[in-house]
């Protein structure tokens, strides 16, 4: 679906054994990271190291934008694209634990208008199938429709017309829009927008105070926006 779930926060979590103290290697680690940024020609990165459930290192390195450089800090927002799939699956797992959803229930049980081109596959297609990249559709099915700015509903209708490229549950083929349908499913069973459910079930309990469901807010431009910023009426977005 076009309304991609985009979460805008980047955290690289490194689980460190409680048997060792890593504080003495942090300067070396930071030097290594700076070298990696240079070699990969990456503007910047946000890093957190977690040891025994406690944050022992949290820092932003580099700049947010090569054209309008601003230092990255621990509050800088990063678009994480398909890494957001991990958040969505975790959210659905919570709803399964709460008996709101069932992994093995047909998608049509929750979304009666859900269709694929094969009626038999449609009837058997479960919540788990939405998330498993084994639908039978070819990889990245329907992405062209999204790139051409079709609506979420039009993309869902388009998926229903696409022939299956291989057998159902037989081969791996990466999907984006089935995750969009999974987001719609969450909204249907909770009666709330996906951004609200994500905030209530994951972001707030985990203390992810700088994490949001996108798209990213676009910085306002123009003379009036400049004066408002100068007069400190608005904050410049801290976005990479």
C-alpha cells in the first residue's frame, strides 16, 4: 500500500556481554565509525550501545544533510524504510498475544475486500502469510503502482489483478504492499490509525520518544519560514 509505514528513528543496538567492560574501547570504536562513514561516503549516523539493559554509549556522528550541514545528535530523525517491517511484525505479535489477532486466521476474516488473483489462495491467505514473503507474487509486486503515485486502494486493487509467479507458500519473494495491507488490518481490528497504535503499544512503553510513524515532515521554506525560524517561533526540523 502507498501509505508505507515509515518509522523515523535509527538505533544501532549492540548487545555486549556483561562479563566485559567496553568503556575503554569506546574511543577506538568512535574512530572506527568515523572511518567507516568516510569510506562509505555516508553523511552521518546515530548510534546507541546497550549493555545489560542500560545505555552506555549514545551519540550522533556526522551531519544531517550534505547541502545544509547540521550536526547529528541523539535526537536526529532518520527514515528507516523497510526496517519498519520489524516494528510492524512486533506490533502484530503483541496483538496476537492479546487475542486481538490470530496468526492463522484468513486475512479476509478481518478485511473482507482482500483479494489476490487466485480465489483459492485468497481464501487460505492468513495473517502470517502477509508477513512471510511467500505469497506466490513476484518480488516487489505492485511497487511500480506506488512509484506512479497510485492510492492505497488502487494498489490493493492492482495486487488482486497480478498473476501469481510461483506456487503459494513455495518460494521466497520480497513484498512491500502486503505489509501495507497488514497495517490496514491493524487499523481495522483496533479502530485506531496505525501511528496511534504503534505509539501506544511500542514507542511509549519502550521510551522511544523521538520515534514517529512517517512520512517525515517536510521543512518549510520561503521568506516567512525563514523569519519565523529567526524569531524562534519554529524549530528547524532535526532530520537526516
